[in-house]
C-alpha cells in the first residue's frame, strides 16, 4: 500500500492511524522477562492517513501497487 497527497504531492511522509487486532505468543523467561513471538495480524482497520507536509487528510489517495 502506498499513499500520495494530492494537495502537495507528498509521497513519502504520512501519519497513519490504524487499529490492529493481533494474536501473539507471549513467552516469559523464568526471570519474568517477556519476549513476544509469532505475532499474527487478525484484523487491521485503517482509520486515518494524514500528510506530514501539509496536514491534509482529505487529499490522500492510496494505491495497492508499489
Ligand atoms: Zn500534503
């Protein structure tokens, strides 16, 4: 997924706000230290993409091709 801002032509810098549901294997050492393994993305909901250059959120177009 790539984004482009039609307002200013920015193609590289965006703030992406999204909600994710993930399943992860939490692996604790005996000392209580956590390492997260096998993280699996169950659901991803894109909420908003904001251009870092001009702050526009309405002029962002996305395309699936890179
Ligand atoms: Zn912009």
